[in-house]
């Protein structure tokens, strides 16, 4: 399909159909993402602009905590114009070949602790030498978190964790939603995979950054889930390994089972109340140990 098709259609449909156009364009080779960018609504520009609304929603994260996390905007904006924020924190000089970890919080906007704990771990990371490279996005679904009442889905009502391009998505995701969830609006996968700017950012980050392991934090099931090619973790802190399930369009299904990138899903026990600080640190330590023993060594030898 020629580029002019998109341009002329883009002009005609403008913002309303932007998501669908992105989805279509993503399936073909898109000439330039910028040529399709719509002007965003007034978007926050400075760290205080981002942090003030975020910390109002995040248990145990102060404005200073948020500022000290030194997040940067990615080139992805939510549908409401809030940037997906990220930070790269590198391994120390003793680990020049360090593996890459992608740490994601808050893909579901009403799981506030899942974002808060990532801020807490970022604070820890900045205090001590690190053996892994981290790319961190503590609030993957800012519109869900910042909605008048925090909600799981993004501003268009899509469950981002059902919007990843697992094989046969078109066939499986909508029918699973209708049949198994009985069209639960909290689990709507959208009309096409990676139709949303937030899930598209995660997808593109996986393509470009090529993480060796992905950690995605959720709540409130109080377990660990795992998808992918290595040994699942037994426990992080008090959280015990217990499969939650495999869903069409989920990140674990997409990355763990189809991209062969191990994905640990951490389900904190409560979506609005943080675990005690000691437990936050135990989960962090156990996570490092598991990565060291199960991800770093085998993947490094196979890729070198
Ligand atoms: Zn969740």
C-alpha cells in the first residue's frame, strides 16, 4: 500500500482513526513515524509536571522520590498526551558485559503498588553498584493511573496486557474476550495488536533494547508467574511461584513463549497498600539472585 494512502487517509480521518492507522501502518513498513504523528494535547514537559500528578496516586512515593528517579520521556505519549517515562541505569564498571533487564510497572493503571515498588527499587539501584543493566518504565499506563478513578485499561478502554501481537491474535484475542471473560470491559484487547501507543512502546523497546529478561509488576494476586525458556523463580520475598494463566495478547505470552525472552510477572498482594519496606527489599534481592542464576550465565554463553 503506498505511503500516499496513509497520508491522504490520515488527513481525512485525523485523530479519530489514528490508533487504527498506526495498527495498519505497523503491519506494513512504515516510512516515518513522524509523518503520522498527530499534535498531542497539552502535554507535561518538566519533571515536576510529571511527578506531581503521579505521586498523588502512588502509595509511599513522595514528590522527591519521583524527582530523584530522574525519569525521561520516551517518544511515546499516552492517548491523553502523558509521556511514557523511562530511565536507563547501567551496571557498574565491573560488569561490562552485563545482561539487560527491562523492568515494567503499572501496565494496569489500577495496580498502584506495581508502580510504587518500581520507584522504590530505582532508589535502591541508585545507591549501590549494579551487576545488570536496567531499562525501567514504572508507569506504562499513565492514563489508567491518572484517570479520575484509577483503572486497569488505557484511555481508549483497552487492556494493554492483552494487546501484544501473539500469534493468531486476530482470531484468538477477541474471541477469548467474548467467550471466556464474557466481554469484561476491563479485559478488552482492542481491535488490533499493538494498536495502543503504550503497548507499542513496550513492543518497540523489546525489539530495540533486546532485553535478556523482562520483569513486569502487577497486583493483587500475591504470586509470581513466569513464561519463557528458563527455570521459573521459586519465590521472591513472600511471593511464591504459581501460574496465573496464559492469555492471548498478554506480555508474558508474547515475550516469554513466542520471543523466548523470559518474563517474570510479579503480582503484589495488594494494589493500593505497599508491602513493608523489608519485603520490598527482599523481593529485590531474590529477583537479583534468580536473574544471576538463571538468566545471566546461560544467555551470555550462548550469545558470545
Ligand atoms: Zn495487572
